[in-house]
C-alpha cells in the first residue's frame, strides 16, 4: 500500500469519489490531477457505481421472479428462491456485482415477509448504498484491480446515487468526454454498462445451449416433460447439474432475461 495514503485508513466513512481515488493511488485531497489520473479515477468510480447498481437490479429481478413463481403457484420454486440471501455470491457473474448493506438488509426483509416488504429499484433517483470494506475488498479482488490502498474493516463507502439521476449521468458523461479529448483515451466504463463476456460466462451460456439441444433431441422425453420453463430447468439441472453454469438459480435468471430480451425485439 502507498505509505502516503495510509492515514486514510483512519477515516471511517468514505464517499465513492474518495474510494476511487484511493484505489488509483491518488490522495482524495489532491485537486490538481493529470489527465491520466483523472481518466483512471473516473473509470474506477463509474465501475463501482455500476457494480452496485447491477447488484440492486439483480436483487430486484430476483424478487420479481419470486412473485411470478407465487402467481403461477410454483411453491417449491418460490421457497427455493428465498433459501439464502447470498444470491449474488451464487451467480456465475458475481464479479460484476457489488452488493451493499442496504441491498442485503432489504433482501433479508423480503425473504422474511414477502407480502410486506419490497426491494427498492436501483433506478430510483434517491437510491443510495453503503458498502462495507469487506465486500469492497472482495469486489476489488474479484475484478483483479491493482489497488494502491487497503480498505480496513471499520470503513464503509457511500455510493450516491448509483443510478437513475439524469444530472449525475450527464455530469459523468461530460467528464468522460473531457478526459477522452485531453488524453485521447476513452474510459472503458464510459462505453456503457455492457461488458464483454468472460470466457467462463461464454462457456456457461454455450453449455446451457448445448443442454437445451440435447433435451430437444432426447427421444426418451415426452413433450409434457418439457412443458413450461420450470420443467425445462428441472430437466437441465437433473441431466447436467454438475456442469458450471447449469444451476437452478442461474438458469432462472438467464431464462427470465432471455424472455424479456426476446419480447423487447
């Protein structure tokens, strides 16, 4: 860790700007940044905010799927979906998520009393999040970021807002454009929230497609055995549950997203 930043470990509450600068090896009190430094900390800041927003959206969609399971009287699926609040850790693309304390607490409340509590949408303009150092360090390691600062357990990082604020989005887009013009380098996160699939994610999707093809060609299965998404998922897990990416929770998320994408086209 950069010794010049060590005194920042005494600060218990950091905002997202300060946290991003510390990762980049920049003293948050420093006002005069080089174009390269500005490019780096803006990119890290947006990556943090996007990761928190993705975690919130993932939890929000998980609860929507639970609601659908209950509507269709898929009680076993409904109960299975609320067995653990570690839904992010169970996802194949866990590296993309940075769950906050608020998201974990809300999800626990929803699972405890589904009729009373609801997950807040991360697109709400007043949505904010608090990430504790343990989760933050884990996210840094998962994404193989070279951090110049080690966040200590007592610290927490406040991310406000994580999404849905047009003024914030416009300001960051303007900053990113300025950085690109001055350095000739466009911050990777300014290119949009979508990221290229990792090799693991691509292989998982190919396994799912391969499994579906095998099920369609399996003469032992009757049409009734695959009538409905739940039965298809059950058949895939039963046949290929030992394969990376073919799990009940991952298939539920991927199939729901695939349906929404197909309907949106």
